[in-house]
C-alpha cells in the first residue's frame, strides 16, 4: 500500500551514497547478521541530521572525538575508545562538524532478539575490537571486494555482540520469529489473539501463554507497541495525514490512535511530528 512504500523511504533505506552495499555479496557470511552496508569516511561530512529513525541496526566507531548522537535528551558521544550500537526503531539526532573520521555498519540480526536494547549501547574497544576495526578500515581504503568486506564486518559484529549480556542476544524460535515478522509486515491486518492463534496452530489460551512465556508480553501489548512504532516512523518520514497513518497501522480511528500514541510518547501525533520536523 502507498503508506508502506513511503515508510521504507528516506532513513528506511540502509544504503547511502558513501558506503558499500553488502545485501547480495554478504549472503555467504552466514545467518547471524543481515549485512546492508559498510562505510568509512576518513574526513567525515557535516553530521547534523535530526530525527533519524531506521528499521535496521547501526554500528558506529570514530577514531577521533567530535560527534555524538542524542536520544531522548541524552547525549551519546562517539568516543575513540568505544563502539556505539544503535538498535533499530530508535529516534535520534546526529550532531557533529565535518572532518571527523567515521566508520559504520548498517545491519540487522538474522533472527529477532528476544530482549533487544531500548537505548544505544556503548561497547568498550577491546584489543580484539580495535584490531577488527582497523582491519575493516584498511580493507575499505584498499577497495576490497564486497564479499571480503562482508566477512570482516561480520567478524566485527560477532566480537562486538559477544560483549553484551548473553540474555539479550537470545533469539526466538522459528515459528515465533515468523509470527513477529507478520505483525511487522501487516500492522493493519487482523492481529487479534484469535487470528494470531490460528496462524500459530494453537488454541487461543495456549497461544497467549506461549507468547507471554517467550516474549514477556501479551500478544496485544506487543501488537500495540509495533503499531505505534510503525506509526511514529510514518509521522517522521512521510507526508501522510494522521488519519491515513492511523488506518494504515491498524487503529480504529484517529482518536483511538491519538490516545494510544500519547500514552507511549507523552504527546499527541501532531505534536510529535511538529516537534521533530
């Protein structure tokens, strides 16, 4: 539908004019990560981009200070001794002057994480991570083939993720992962407990227990969160009306959408769009 196409525009595209696309070349790397793009700018451009919101993860590393991101009023500087991970679906502002070297990877987990981080994660640059970042930078500067860059980027991601809390890296069973993907793809579909239970091949009561055990949420709470996230993305990246966004993301009407949205963001959809416009 038109709204879905618009949502994938702008920041929804993990490819930039300055990086190397890896979507095709990196498939042999394995299923742990979906690699989209890797890039290196030895003298980074002016880095002032408001309200960035993307459906993919980002890894950032700057060998010199000078840049930061701001998320919910808190600044996260890109420090030389750290790697910064930004989970998908997070709204943030970029702030920095030109001339700062910048390394990035745009990627996604091969399977949804059971408990993804809810804010950026700063990872200390260990000797192993420092060696891998330097290796990736050297290969980017040498113009190595995308498949080589993909293997190196994957190694860096594996080492970075290995420093996180293991419980946050657990993934969902295949059946649940498929169901969660369906919720993300079709926010306006019938996502009631009964409909999702039928799709899972379980009775409604068994489905609710199974879903809550696996995710820590009721199905209804998860569906509402994902619909709100998709709607927030649309408010920031498309010109569609609030009524159209409400309908396209599965809300009964604009008033219902506004009530639910305000509970999550402490402001209505119109104010959210205006304040980040």
